C-alpha cells in the first residue's frame, strides 16, 4: 500500500505543463519531445497555514490567495515583469488604446469581456458581475478593504459584455481593481455572504473548482469543465491543498513523497532541500523589502511629530548607522545568498528604483561621527550635546533570522560607538498597525524598528501613506504610516505628482525623485529584498516565476511527469 | 445524593460565569487583535481598520463586549468566527468528532493497559516486571509529549518509513479503515505512553496499599483463590482513586491535546484552539473556553459522585 501511494504521489507531481499564461506575455521555452505535458493526476501541495476563509471579499491570508489562484479570476492580472495582461477581458484598457478616457480629474475605464465566458456552474459571465463585485465591496461591512472600489462613482453596463467604470479621481491601479470577480447570480440573494458557503467554496471561472473543504485537513480542487481554456487545460485532474501544522512537517512530507510541493520556505530551510536530488527550489525575487526605519521624532508614546530625536535627529548619526551595516555579509551568512541587497521600497516592477544606498564602510562611519562632534566616552559610547548614543532596536519576537540580524548589527554599531538595546515585541503588537494595540511604529515609541513590507504592483498604495508628511500618525489621528516622521516638502510634491497622472513614464520619474530624496535623508536602511522560496518535486512541471502573484498563478499549466 | 448533585450544579453556574468573564477580560487585555492579520495587505487602509473594528464590535468598552457576548451565548448564539465567518458551533462541530476519535481511543487504550499492568506490577512487587514498569513509567511520565511525538515521527515516519507523518488520513483517498488506523498509531502512542506513565503508577500504588490490608488476609483465609482475591477484593478497592483520575481525563475528550494535535496535524479541537488563539479569534476562543471549563466542573462532580458510589463510607452532606 505504501509503495502504490508513493507512486501516486510521484505521478501527481509530474503534471505541470510548460507555462503559457492566458493571453500572457511570459516567455517560456517551447516544450521538447520529452517535456510534453501529460494529462491527469493529482498534485498535493502542503500548506502550513490553513486558510480561514477563501471568499475574496474577506480573505487576508497569503494562503487563501494561493488556493484561489486555481479557482478565481478577474479582468486582468500581472506578469513577472510587472505588466498588466488581460484574463477575462479582451484587452487591458489604456489611454493609448482608447479604453480609458480622462476628463479633468476624473476618468472612465471601459472593459470588454471575452465572449462565451462561463462560471463553473455553467452560467454566463456578464458585465453585471463586474458591477455586482463593486456593489458588494461597498455594501458589506466586513470586507477586507475597499481600496479602489471607494474611488468608483458608478458603473454602466450598456450590454452583457461591456462595463464602463466611472472613477471619481485618477486611480492609476485600475487594471487590478477587479482582480477577482464575484458571481452575481449566486450571491445577490444572500443576506450575508459571510454566512454562506461562498466562504469555503467560492465559485469562480478558473481552471479548478473547490469540491471539498475539510476543516483543518485539506481542500480539494477538481477540474472545471466550464473553464475557458478547457478541455486543453488544466492538465491536472485534481489538486489537494493539504494542511500541515508547520513548515518543518511540510518539508518532511515533501521529502517523504507525501506532498508534491511546499510553500514559503526560508533560505536556511531551502538549503536543506538543495542537497536532495529530485527536489527543486524555486527562488523568485519578490517585492517585499526588509528594512530598518529610524524615528526622527522623540521616542515616546504619541510622540509629537515636531519633536526631534536627540540621537537620530542628527543626519550624520543616521548616515553612520547605514555605513556600519554589512548588508551583503548578512545576506551571505543568513540567507545563503538567496536574497538581494535592498536599495529602496520599490524593488520590482515598472516603478522599480534601485537606489543605491551606500555600502558597508565602518571606517567612514567612524569618520562621519567624529566630524559631526559625536565624541567617544570612557565606555566607548559616543555622546554629543549631552545626548548619549544609546538607541532601542525593535523587531518581532520569535524570528530566529531577525534575531541574528540584530546580533550582527549590535556588534557593528557598538564598534562605531553606538549602544543599541534590543526591545522586541510579538508581531501581534508590533505589526498590528493600530494605536489601540500599541503598535510602537504608530505610537512613535521606538528608535529603530525592523520589519518587512511589500508594495502592491502600483507603488502609490505604499509610497503615499509612508513617506508623505501628511500621513504621520498622531494621538489625534492614528491613521497614516509615516513611521519615520519625515517631513520633506520636496518628497511630498513628487509623491503628489505621481498620483495625479496616469502617464506611467511621468509617474516613474516622480517616484524616482521621491525615493532618491528619501534615501538622501538616511531615515531608512533597506536591508534586503526578500525572495519567495517554494519547493517542488522535480516531477511537478510547468512552474513559472511571478514576483507579483503567488506560485500557483499558472496552476492550469502544471503537469506531473510520470 | 440527589440534593448533593443539585447543589453542586447550582454552585457551578456562577462559577462558570465568573470564569468566562475573567477569560474574556484577559483575552481582551492581551496586546494584539484579530485585525493584525490584515496588515500584510498593502491595500488595507486605516478607514478599513476602523470599519472592521466597528463591524466586529471591537470599538466598544470591554464590559459591554462581554455582556453582549454573554447575552447571545446563553440564548444559543455562539457567534461567528472573525477569521472564517463560520458559526462557532459549526467549527466546533467539525472538529469535535476528530478529537473524540483520537482522545477516546487514547482513553480506552490507557484504561485497558493501565489496569493489567498496574495490577501485575503490584502483585509481583520487586520482580523484574515490576522494576521494568516503575522505571519506564517514570521515564514516560517525565517526557514532554511534544518531544516524544517528534521522536516517534522521526523514527517511524522518516527513518523507518513505517507510518505516516501526520494527518487523520491520506488526502484524496476514499475512506479506508486501515489507512485510518495507520494514521492513528503515532498520535495515540504519544499521548497514551505519557498518560500510562502516571495512571499505571496510581494503580500500582493503590494496589500495594490495598493488598496489605487486613481484609485481604481474611479473604485468603476464607479459602478464596488468589485471582478472586486480587480481582474482586483488592482491585475493586484500589480502583477508586484511579476512577477519580480517569474522570478528570474526560474534559480532554473535548479540549483535545493541544500540542500533539499540532505536531501530527490532527484536525481537532486542539488545533482549532491554537489557530484561534494566534489569530485572536475571540468568539471561537470564548466558545471553546466556556465549554472546557464547564466540562471540567462537570467532570469534578462526576468524579465525586462515582467515588461516593464506589465507596459506601462516603456520605454526602
């Protein structure tokens, strides 16, 4: 019984076809004779976090996305290069092709659906579904976010295949606004979607449909015969997402052949798998950037944005801390080279800005501090104007990699005469993003804080709240994510300019201006760009990297080699 | 006896309310909340957070939140999970059979093994068997379950490849009793070995004390066979403390073994609690905590009742 099970598992791995994205521009090699996709089989993917809900309106976990890539689709999606390509739409409307008309500070976007599209229950996909998706996002109080939908004034549906979206402002990320469509005919009569089956088995137009959701155990997806690329795709018959308690168990299952693929490994874990033949690590540089942000205001709860941090208020001190940060060394030792040196918050995509930030030079750090008047005391710690160079350094508890980074920097900064005290907090506090939950970044009760963040494909959603001076959180208004409390009118102007136009070239230049100024202020050390590392058995073919979507983004093209 | 039970039940109600109030307050005062999970979404704005806080009732003062939860709870509405939006009762109902399946098997296994081992060890005190039993029970009882579980997984799952690593069954396969049994072996062994460590010792100690009693000598001198003496007279009396201990194991049938379920990926109540705790899913946590505390109170009562039934010297005031 065991032998046949292993054979089945191996068989399942093999069915990933060479990746052709629907209407996409992803480059892929033409299949050789031995690499022709094979039909059939079941792939088992081990996920070490169970999605609590799959409904796109409520889901907030990465793992929900991973499952949903096989089930749900929308009007357009993103390629690895960060370009928008159509999925259910005939083309992506732009100003150039006439799909987008700008009048003053408003815009209209006209979407044309492909013909013959069907939901997995056989009902046709129409523009009414586009309108319904918008309506439900605004109506339901429990949706995860209304970003984008709250910028829409109205939607016209002149015929079943056309939806004209009237925006109230210039909203640049419009292509991904309807990134997962919801079926009107199924949900319009539900009083409360959160209480319906849609949470566990959302209906979509994708290559698979969810046939079984066993809480805590597994989620089963089976071929959708109403998929627009059927019967050619998907190649796999079934995909099973198996819930495992931890990433170590997932790796054990991968090694034992009980799973064909595993999601989200750390670099250290992937090194373990590198040594095993038959297993492949997929390392995809992602947009997430780990950084250390410095508080230019005083370190206290509900700090006054106009106050000045006695140590970090001095730009020379901030510069010195950067010069004394051995980024490449950290990447080599802790990430086995599987990450890249950070240079800005936007590391990928059309608006990518590559800095750079100055490199590791401890001598320069010491010189800078000497020249700026930070004098070393008898205990080796510098002081200036009565302020001792002693800083608190905060990151999330229970993260072994971050703790090691802290140790490295503790030593490096001690060597240049800066004393650092580690004061970590659990991620439920540090990353809670709310003043009531005592997030020190929001309160301003930190000196140095380390965390990672990824911009969406359109950088405005992160650049505006984080680096614009109007978005500094205060006691009166806790909104805003400008944790460094930077107030630079030139940066503000550049960000505003980027948000006021749809011209991608102009926006890219504006972002570059803003981010260069940000780097020149030395308020953030961009440590490294995180890579997404997933592992699969070699027999599971058809994977294509995509930094902007989860690794299951082209699951219709996966096949198992026998 | 009836009045005793009634009085205890009436005392239990305010106790349970107090327990739920304290648990609720502690949960709410713990830094962090169910909205921390939304932070990873770059599109999540502060307006969204404010809206969700209102939708989940988190913007109200804690005592008001507690009272509204309590009001719904006693009317049978256990609320909806913040994370999955499923009714709490449904979530518990999905996981409970799996936990009862696991913990029930453990319970029966421990019962069936503890009695013969304890009895034989006591009767043949100082024999090689007795030494083996006392030594190994000491070892198992001192072993943390998570360590033992991981060790068994490494040995039987990874190195010898005899048994599956985790889960309740093989995904994608139709129901197969042998598959189920194979998946059951390691988790049951992990919990049962540690529990046996203590239960065997309880019984052995109790038996040793009983065997030396005067009435045992009387029974033997009446000419009764050794087996009747041991089983009918000694065991029956020695079993009383063991029954009390077993009755206190009953709440575990509901709450599950938190750590073991995590290690083996068992889709039971323990994992539900763990997931809800990490996500600050208050409705689910309160549902599980209240039922667990209720069961513990009931189990204590049950233990007292059974003890009183077995030992006629006990009188209930």
